[in-house]
């Protein structure tokens, strides 16, 4: 089922999760162990990220973060097929512009269509020094909006080559939004205009970048509505669990950690995980009371903090689900 149908049919806000495929050569069993835990919470859909390159981050002595790049991380499409068949849950593969030609993207969309996968999240990805080389004999999508257009073209039977009677695909397309603006955008209003372009070009719903300050999210939603964006806007949340997140998350994801949270963690670093979970419970409670259509948890390799948050919600996780 399409993600937007899940939202329109839901009587309560939906809880969804986002995972990352294992590193090249890694075991898929770990991912299934993680999914086994998450399935008890009855998610309507699970996102699986896509990566132009595997990265790891090194914190240098001057406090800056250096990103080291290796080869593409495989497995997104295979994992999505496994999620659908093993758990009967709708997978949402991420597709990215960076590192992929339009031709490769078209091939991926054909695979997804044959697998019966109805959803994709269209993302630009991040360019990085010594990033994967773009292929010489192909074209690339520059911005996420270009990828949205490519997917919507296929939904209308327009492929890259002129094909007579080409099969129309039927993808529901999610796009990314940034409550604290995307780091390259000159200001939030500009970024929201670019977001509106993605929605006007066929984006069906928005999932936001993680944030720790609900005011930023609610302000962002108000501005999106003023700009004429009417689709569901789903808050994306990560639970802070370590003191080093105070430095790493703002630097890498360009977000603000409220002073109250950072002061609390710095005063008691060994309790960072519990403080982060408590913060997450308060954040979710306020977001749910504020009428969000759902909450999307970035769990990546470890679902426990997010599940602790859901268990700690005053309304209980039974009240939140499909
Ligand atoms: P875009 O929408 O293309 O925007 C990027 C920047 O360009 C913005 O500053 C925007 O304002 C600007 N812009 C857009 N159009 C134009 C234009 N026509 N002219 C001038 N400026 C323009 N990364 C991954 O590698 N893999 C993933 O699976 C992944 N999943 C993600 C999921 C979510 C929910 C989010 C929020 C992010 C995810 N990312 C992922 C990170 C993402 O790739 C980066 O944040 C990237 O820098 C921007 O992606 P975007 O799709 O928002 O880009």
C-alpha cells in the first residue's frame, strides 16, 4: 500500500522506522534481528536508506568532522524485498541522485516495480570529496526535484528512451524537508520554496530531518502551509544516546540541540542515554498532541532507544499504530 494511503486511512498517528543496510560484506541476520524487535510495534512501513558511498566519520583534534568515503553500500532493494516478503510490511526504499545515473535509477525503479514495491523516498544524497565518480556515459539528476520528476514521468509511462506502450509505474513518492533549513540553502524561506517545487513536481508526503526542538518543527509546518504545501509532513526523530552526539549531530546534520538538553547531558554524561530517551518521550508527546500524522524514527542499527521512547509515551504504543 502507498504511504499516503496508510496516513489517510489511519485513525491514530503512525509510527514508522528507518534502517540502513549492513556494510558491504556484513550479515543481514543482524538487520532481521533488529526488525524482529521493531515488528512488535506494528509499523505500517519501514524505510531503507541508500548510499552512494559508505562513509565513516573521524573527529579531528580541532573539532571538525572528516568524512571518509568508500564504495557504494549495496542491499537497499534486496532488503526491501525481504521486508515485504518476510514481514508483510511495506518497504520504502530511498533512491538518491548522488552517485547514480538516471539510467541506473530507471533500472532500479523497474526492479522495484516488478517486486510490487509501491513507495520510494526521493533524495539528493550528499556529494563528498573523493565521492563515487559519476559515470561518463550517463546523465545524472542534480537535485531531488529532478529525481521526483523522473519517477513521476515513469508513473505516466515516460521512460528515458522513447518506448511505445511503456508500462506506467505507480509509485508514491516521499521527499525530505528540513525544519532548521538545509545547510546549503541561504534561508528557510528559500528552502521551503525548493521543497514546494518537489511537492508540486509530484512529492506525495514529506519526512523531516531529525530535530530536537519541537518549536522549529511547528514553525516549519506553519511556513510550509503558508507556502501552499498541503501534503502530510512527518517529523523524523533520532534519540540522543551519547554525549558525543552533542557535537556530532549538529556538525553533520546541521541542527540545533537545545541548551536545556545539552546542559543536562554535560552535567551527567554517563546518563546521556536515559536523558535522551526522556527528551524523546517529551518531544513525541508534544508532537502527537500537536496533531502530527505520525513519527518516523531514525533507528539505523539500534532500535532500543526509539522503542524505549514509544513504551514511555503516556498514550502507550497501542494507541499509536495502524
Ligand atoms: P534537495 O531537495 O535536492 O535540496 C538540496 C539543497 O539544494 C537544498 O539546500 C535546497 O534548498 C537546494 N535546492 C533544491 N533545488 C534547487 C534548485 N533548483 N536550485 C538551487 N538550489 C536548489 N542521504 C543519503 O545519502 N541516503 C539516504 O537514504 C538519505 N535519506 C534521507 C532521508 C531523509 C528523511 C532526510 C531528511 C535526509 C536523507 N538523506 C539521505 C540526506 C540527504 O541526502 C541530504 O540531506 C542532502 O544534502 C539533501 O537531500 P535533499 O533530497 O533534501 O536535496
